[in-house]
C-alpha cells in the first residue's frame, strides 16, 4: 500500500484566523508563524520609521479576509511591546 503524504511530511497545526488578542495569549505563535515578505517589510519599515522619529501618522491597513491584517498588527504590537524595534535595515 502506498504511503500517504501526511505520513511523510509533518504539517504543524495552525490557527486559521489570528485575532488581535492572540498577541497576549499566544505571542510565540504569532512571531514564529509571521512571514516577512518584501511588501510586509516595507510596511513595517514605514511604521517603525515614524515610531522611531516620534512622529504620529495615520495608517490604513487594507486586505481581503484572511490576508494577514490581524497577524501583521499583532506582530507589530509585539515588536513595540517588547521594545524590540529592530533596526530598519533589517526590513
């Protein structure tokens, strides 16, 4: 009998929907599952530049359901909460 794919590859459990309060309840899951694409990195760079310069601004976060808006905000919250604002060159 042929092996099944799930017997060969380990697929971790994922939470299909990230909620903002997950940053408080499962912070390690938020940071470990966050995927940093070029577009996301640019968004973080823009926001962190303003935070580091202590200049306020409005931010409009737009995306379809399931595109990662809450995950992005939770990740950003954890960066700022931990005081782990990375070097902008990292983005």
